[in-house]
């Protein structure tokens, strides 16, 4: 047993009598749990679970650059994703080759959507850190970008404007086997400090793609620089890696422009394709971009919502009445953790109905 955890939370938004009655019902004890399968996440049978667990705060994580908005992926992006994944010009630059259209939805899109819910593990996920960050690339002002000629592309993959989803950029996260950066029972979740991520050997492995009619316009260069910054300064990675295929000179130059250093070439992948590995350490990035500033993460030690783990979300103002350490940025996130199979309803010391505090 532990005593009450002292933490002053910001004032909560006022709730009407009707809202209080609604959330009291949603947070009742013995409420049926919601299950997310390893596969088939986007199937109709799991639509209600996805609606409960992918909260507004899960979907709101966004990065901004002068020309770009890097947002979370949604199911409505499927057609745009297919135009990129099924294009031979793109496939020659990617490790995955020529995926079947069904795989694009049932594997790629499913993983992209799952990435916005850090508490929902990917199939066979064993790491004790958030597995992935994934961003859809969109333009602030699509009309400002001229779309190149697409006559060499498959007809069904050509675009006439740069609106909506035009590509993606992401990174997988790994940490040491002894580390645990996920929420822990009886502890308030806080963003790890640079010292903690260093001890955990938190590392990012980047990957990305963009529609070929938008190559050569500096879009990926802008997205790449911002996501590297986010991985190091906000997430706290001690190292960022990138592994373009041999012959993809544009990606190699992208790495070099951002301070990455070549480490080795390897065929250690299921497709036996040569990958040209580069890496950038946190120290090297800091010396290039923040040389006169104290090396400290943007969110070091900040209290995080136990469900969405989104440092950009509103400061957590909702606390579980049963344990003190279940803290959330919204009622939606509190409910998601309460109904998630194996979530807070299973770990909370008190099984009585949650009081709205």
C-alpha cells in the first residue's frame, strides 16, 4: 500500500449535471472492457472499441513547420496512401517493394492508426517504451505548391493538386531491455528526463515517403528536420538512425544535410536489400542547433496523461478517485484507460465506481 500522492492539478472545466451523470455511468465499476486485436483493427466489428480508445488527445498530436502540418493519420487517408504505396517509382526506393492493396489497409494503415494510441501495443510488441510516432504530411497552403508532371506514373496514382495527405514520416522507438518508460502501477506518469532516456538508451529509427509528383520541392527536407528535432528535443532520444536503400541518393543527402553520419551498409532485413545506415546523436544535434542552450528536453518531468501520453495535450486535470495516481487530460482519456482490456480498471486498488474528482 502507498499513501496519497500529493500533486496539485489545474482546475477542471466545469461539468453540467447531465455531463456528470453521463461520465459517472461511463466510469462505473465492472464496465465491459474494450479489446483491440493484434490484427483487424480497422474491421467494422472493432469500430466501437476504436472510437472509445482513440481519444481526441490521441489524434491531436501535431507538428508544425513554415509550410507543413504533420498530423496523425486517419482512415480517410487510405486512398492517398494507396497512390503512393502502389506506385513503382516509389517502390524502388522502399524496403517493402510491391505490397498488395489489401496489405496497405490491413497492415500499413492499421499500424499508422495504432501509432496514435501508445497504450495499445502493436502485434508482438515487447519494448517498454512507446513503440512509434507516425505523422501524415500535409501542406498549410496546397495551392502554393506546383505539382510536377505525372505522365510517368500509373494513371490511377497521379495527382492534380497537393491537398490532404501527400506522404508520411515516422520513427520506431527502442530502448534497453531493462528500461521501462511506460506507465507504472502506483506512479504518476511523467515525461522522462534526458538523463532517464539516456539510461534507457532510447533510440529512433526513421522512415518516410512522399508522392513522387512532389519530389524535389523541399517538402521532405522540411518535414525531416522537424521530426528529427521532435525525436531528440521533445521525445528525448539519444540517437536517431536512418537507413535508406543503397542508390537512393536523395535520402542519403537528406541525412547528410541534417548532420547524420554514415555508419555501415547492411542487408540484414527480410528482403536482403542493401541499406545505407546513418545516425545522429543527441549531442551532435544539440551542438548543431542549440549550442548555446542548456541540454534539456522540452517536457522533462512534465506530468503526462496516463492514456494518450501526449505532451501537447492539456495539462492533466482529472484524477481517479480510487488511487490518486491515475491522472488524465480529459474524461475521454480517463474512460479509455478505464475500459481498455488490462487498463486502469484492472490495476486500480479500489474497484468501486470512480467518483468525478
